[in-house]
């Protein structure tokens, strides 16, 4: 009798998996717990949701790695995985379009006469009067150099993998991870010393809201990318990647370059352009 599971095509028919329903349930618990916490309840329900989401992520991605080693990720499947990653990054770009839109809408139309509330919170100037912005040529410039350097180290690691140089692959990943952690540490220090800290107690301020939303969302992506690279680092140590099959690493590298490029726009628009506006508007 012929094997009913014999594979005569280049596509991957996914095996039945519990993780979509488990992940959806954990996400629901996380959302409900977060809402309850914001209304004064204890955060333990949200904590259970976070643990459930993390468990789902680990187990689901473990299954994907097993499928790859089993030979299910053929050339066509790898191509479709690349398409999926490209669309995911494109969707992330749209998130940042929203944050940039909010920043430029507030900054370019700070004196919009038709919006009394806008004039009230900006004083007709951008940055609003009394707001002391960061000097872009100190910590922001340092973080820019750190991210650009990390882009070169992850590219070095990628080329090392293609040429089957496992030692350079591991070193390149390790250096990229260290630089990513350094970026996050400097940004945390920067946030702790922001003169325009957002506070709900006094109503906050429009500059702090747009600044922290854009740069903080990027910082969150740096943390995600660093975790992505850490997973790749341990997989590289275990010898999972081959020159002809390493989509997991390739996806991490694409994501990291996306983070680099977005930061260049943030640095140029929010730090440099915003600082120039402060110098002109507050003379």
C-alpha cells in the first residue's frame, strides 16, 4: 500500500497545530488583564497572558524549526516565507507612517488658527514654548552610529554564513546583539533625562506624546530585533543554518536593517529637524 503521506510536490501542507487557538486565547487574556490593570486591578491576569503568549511563541517557532530540519522548507516554501516577511515589514512601515504623520501634523501646523486646541497646547510654535529638546549631536548621534555599525556586523555575519564561515557568523551575531543592547541602554538613559517627560497627572504635552510614540515604538522594535538575533545566535551555535538554507537568519537580518533605516528617518526628522525648529522658533 502506498504511503498516503508521500510528498510529490514542492509545497508544505501545514500539520494540525494547537498554537493558533492557544495563542489567540493567551492574547485575549493579556488584553483583558492589561485593561483591568489600567483600571486599578492587580496585574496577575496580564502576567498570565504574557506567559501564555511567550509559551506559544516558543513552541510554535520550535515547530517551524523542526519542519525546516525535516525538509518541509523547499525552495518554493522559502520563497513564500520571504514574501511573508516582506509583507510583514511593509505593515510595520505603515505603523511608522502613522507616527511620523502625527509628528509632522503637530509640528508643521502648530499655529493652525482653525484648531483652538492646537494653539493652546503649542503656543503657535514647534517645539512648544518651554519644551527643551535633546541636542541631536550628543546621545542621538551616538545611537545612530551604534545602529549603523550593527548593520555592518549583521551583514558580515550574513556573508560569513553564505561562505560557511561559522566562526565569523557567531562573532558577527554576538557583536550585533551587544550593539543592540547598547542602543537600548542609551535610549533608556535618554528617556530618564528627558526634560519634556510625558505625564498624565498634568495633562502631558503634545511634543512628548509624538516624540515618545515614534522613538519608543522604534525602541520596542530594537528590543524585538535583538531577541530575534539572540535566537539566531543560539541556533548558529547549534549548527542549524546552512549556506543554502537559513531563512530564519535572513529574516532577522532584514528586520534589523529595517530598524536601522527607520532610525535614520527618526534621527533626521525628529531630532535634527526638531532641534533646528527649536533654535529658530525660540530665538
